[in-house]
C-alpha cells in the first residue's frame, strides 16, 4: 500500500512536468501562464482528493477487517484488536491531515497500514505453514461400511 501511495504521488509530478515546461517557456504570455496555473491547480486537486480519500478510507477498512477477524479463531483476538486499534489511529491521523493539510500526521495513517499489512501477512504465512505441516482430516479414507454401501455389496 505505501508503494501505491508513492506511485500516486509520482504521477502528480509526471502530469505537471509538461505544465512547468510550458509555464517557463519563452513563448508563454501572462494569459497563457494564468491558464497553466489553473490547470496545475486542477491536477493538484485531483491527486490531493484521491490521496486524502485513500488515506481516510483504507484505515476504516482496516478497522472493519479487524472486526471480521474477531470472529475467526485462526487469526486470534489479539491481531483483531490490534487491527481495530491501528485502523482507529490511522483514521484519526487521516482526519487530522484532511483538516490541516500542512501537518505530517497522515504519515501515521500510512505507517498504520504498513504495520498491519506486515503483521497480517506474517500471521497468514504462519497459518499456511501450520496447515501444510499437519495432515488434513477432511480427506480421510472411506470406512469399510461406507465402502460396501457405495459398491452395492
């Protein structure tokens, strides 16, 4: 997730680099420069909205994911509580960042996402190792009574 946030931020620079070249060119008159400024602000607004929405909605999803993990025995209640807590902290950090865009509190939201994804991934990897280490009882061999009943003898 943090990589996708960084990629999204990089797209802003890709989209505004040609505008910067046009703005600074020798041929740009003041009217063209004003139009380029409006285009620049529009591109910046689209990316800011996308980032703010993502940084706000993902922690809410993390908290809901923790609520869903609460009912499973595989992940455990500690990871579920951890997920709900990180989701709440991330949502609070994102809300503060939306109210005050100059603050760096949104980094808390991104950090919460990273920590949770690493911990859930580690837990999932450990669960997979446990599942492959123990033989499954779901595919047990047929019982003799069941075997004769299905063969008609």
